[in-house]
């Protein structure tokens, strides 16, 4: 049954704390493409498929309401960056393939903006770029290393580069800000409004969406007998609590909730993240902070915070809460622990000091993001089974899901394009590395999170880089 508790502060800000679901699936059905998951990945895939081929019968199956998961809970960064170690992409696609992937995700920011404009989606779109901020010597050293690795094989867009303390203060006055890296490849968005507007655009494009419908099992076509181009024979299918959907293609677009599907518990680890939305700040507070360009901001902590200035004059800030729950379960409908909220509020204070002292928290929520074992997202479609999937964005999926949707639209239609040649496309039959079974998964993820937190505290006390920080990053896979 659909959740009865509020989804996130974003939905409340969009005018509906708990939207009424669309009607559920009405018995068995046969379609060309059945997409499981009504978040960004599923919606973008449906939208692009119908735009590319209006004859396709496309059905989106969502357990709750569209945007209920990470798509309606995230920080609202449409970021022209893909998670994963750049060396991974160079190993898979060579320098040229890695560079092509960088260009593709960078161009996706404008691609999403074009759809927002074309479809008239009111989602507070603002292409102000993004800032990665260092407040200490240790954070500055780490930021330099990160930037050097990320930029080793990419052409920088115009204007991207370092800001010294004065240049940073001219944009936003961060307490003790030493240096920052600014990139134009990011836009701010109200994520729930984007998800709701995109769902409406999907329906206008001719795809169908059913909500309040739980996918119980994704069944591949028997190998060697898949149709991959017709409905006869042995197509793939989705078994739901309201009927079975037979399809030429079944797309798994469940991201952080993938572990709930049979056989997929170890595919993606659902890692928790928590957000708060402040009360509106007055003009005097904004005058003290600056931030007139409404850039998105990432601080330099090992357990970092991500922020945006909202269109209605609030600050939305997120960070890690309870990192992982036993057995890849999720408590997304529960209120975040008070200690987690207090920790994020303290992070806001470290960034802006007296300018945010006494600012109240209007809403707090949490959710999960999908993390692959190698921290590298992917897209795949196997004609032999009729199963396709995309995800594992490690919290950077607002733009990446659009690129994934466009890539899946090409793969499912059998088109060979520049997108299908990108190195994040996983060849059919190659299963990405899976997470360890319990209790190793719980011990590993919780242990690394605790170690990162301990290293961060040592770093702050000493005010300088420590070897403990380097070790913590190495253990976390970064």
C-alpha cells in the first residue's frame, strides 16, 4: 500500500506533503516496455522512449507515488558530473571513452534544462553552477587532490577553476573559507517539483503510469528463447500485487530500493542520507551570507554536507545520518533521529556562523541512495533476457538519470549511438560486482562510516591534515 506519511519537505513545499496516488494496475497486461520504478530513471526512460518512438506501449509501475524515493528527497543538484573513479572509465573505454562520458554528463545539465523549458515544468530551475569549499588546510589539500584526479583527462568549460578566499567571499561568505573550486556544470532544482512535472510530461508523451502497485518479481525471458523484438514466445515479465505485466523489455529503475527485489539484495547498497530545510532567512541574514548566485555548495568534510539556496529564501542542507541498516532495509518513512538533525544543523553553523544562529528547521527527512560495490553507476540492456537496468548513482543521479534514460531509449530500440558506446554501459551478461553478504556488509559500511567520522574529528581538533584521514578515504573506496 502507498505510504501515508509525508514524503519529504520538498513535496510539502510543492503543495502536497503526501500526493494522492494514481490508480494501480488493473489486472494482467502486455506492453512493449515495462519500467519498474517511478523515480527520475524510470520517468526519463519512459519520456525518451515515447519521444523516440510514439508507437511503443510504455508502462511505468511505481509502488508508492512518482518521486517517492531519492528523486523526491535529494539535494536538488542537476550536476554535470558522474560518480565513480575516473580511472574506472579510462580502464573501460580508454582516454577517448572517458572523455566522451565527461562531455555527455556535462551536456546533460543543459539537456535537463531544455526539457524543463519545453514541458513548462515549474521546479525553481536555476543554472548557477556549484562550489566545492575548503575551510581548513586539510580540506584544501583533499580538494586539490580530488580536482587534479577529476580533471586529468577532461577539458574544462569556460570559467571553471579555483577561487581564492577573496573570490569565494565575493560569491558566498563561508566562515573561514580558504579556497573553492567553481564549476558552471550544475543547476539548482526543487527535486519533488521536477519529479511531479516530469511524471506529467511522461503522461503527455503517451506513456502510462500506475502507482500503489508493488513489483514482487522481475522475471527474465528464458535464455536462448527471448523475443527481443516481439511479444510472442517467452517475453520478460513483472509480477505485481495487482497482476502480471508481460513485456518485450523490463527495466529495473529502483535505485536504492533494488535490494527489495528477489535476487537483488546485494546489487546496490541503500546508503542513508538526511536533509533539513530551514525556515526562511530574512534579508539581513542573506546580506551577511551573500550567495546571490544561488550556487550549490559542497563542504570539504570527510562526512560532507551538500546545500542549496532555495527559491523561497531557505537553506536546504543534507548529510549522512544512519549510514546503513541491517539486510539493506530502509526506514525512509520514519523521522530522522534527533542526533542526526542536530549534526546537520551544526554543519550549517560551521559554514555560516552567526548568520544562521537561531534559524529554525522547518522540515527534516531522510532516504536512501543506491551504491554499487565499485561506486560506479551503470546502464545495461540484455536482449537475451529482456531485462535492462540503470542506476547506482551514489547520490549524484539527478542529471545522470537523464543520461541513463536517453541511453536506455537507444539500447532498447536496438540503436547503436554515441550514447550506447559510453564506458558506463555494461555489456550484456557481465554482472557488476556484488556486495558482501551479511554480516560483512553491515560491518563494512558502518565501520567505514564510523572511521570517517573519527578521522574528521581528529582533523578538526588538530587543524591540519592527518594520515588517519587518508586511510579513512582509502577504506571508503575514494
